[in-house]
């Protein structure tokens, strides 16, 4: 079965991230070309549920059983939230996983009375930029030399919730 055929049958579950999923999340970040956070960083944010929310998307695969195929991380800052990370495993992209992940994070932000969301994205990540624009994010500004490995600026994007 190819990836397009799999899309019709893809079932996934979105849940709060657990400590047991940290290494899978870090591996997913590396695949997505993100600088993975340290395991201890994730352990700390999992303890601070008032400020942070990390969620994972899991599905069952024949090869590996139940696996993490996506993750999202937001930080709550008063009436704003920041989308710190969102990544979906390459072979599961373009199957609405990221959209459902965003909808879950958006719902949680609204439940906490957040009125806006902000994020940083690499200008070279055109696919992510198009995705965020479809979600209603708009360019606010450019932050020079924000990223390392490789050095690149960041587009600051925001949307009203």
C-alpha cells in the first residue's frame, strides 16, 4: 500500500505528551530538521502544565506498533500563546495530521482565554509558511540571525484566535 492509499485509512490519536514519549519526539524533531530539545527540557515543561502544553499524535503501524508521528508544543503567556514546535513525520504529511494537531492546540488556547498566537519560522521553510498562512497566520516581522545550524533569520507570524 502506498502513502496515498494509506491516507484513506489513517487513524490517529492526539493526546498530552508523556515522559515515555520524549525520545520518540526528539527523534521526530531530528527527522524534521529541528534542533531537538534535551530530554530534561521536556521533563520540566511536562511538570508546568499551566504554562506549557505538549501534545503528540500517535498511530498504529505494522512495522512498529503504536508510534508518535507528530507533536505540537505551545507556551501560554497571558492572553497569548506561542506555537514553539510542530512537526509531523514525513510520510504522514499532507494527510490532515498537522491540521488536526493545530485544531487541538487552538482549542486549548481558547479554553485558556488566549486571543492571539505567534510563531517563528525559517524563511526557507516554504511549506510550513504556506501551511501557517492557510491557518490564518500573517507575517508580522523578521528577526535576523535567529536560527543556528544553519544561521538564518526568522519570520514572526501571528494570528487572532
